[in-house]
């Protein structure tokens, strides 16, 4: 199954959260927060 292209910034941020829930690989990519636990709860 091929992933659906993500064009909205909200969908893009969600995509990055799925890949890196703790935002440690590349903080700030896609205009996401550079703070620890940026993905929310859990």
C-alpha cells in the first residue's frame, strides 16, 4: 500500500509525529516544536 501524499501542514506534522514521537531525530523539521515531548501525551 502506497502512503497518501500529505499536503497540509497539519497532516505533515502528524506524519512526523508518527515517525519520531519524541522529536529526537531532527527537532524543528516541518516547522514542528523543538521541545521534548512535542507529540503530546504518552
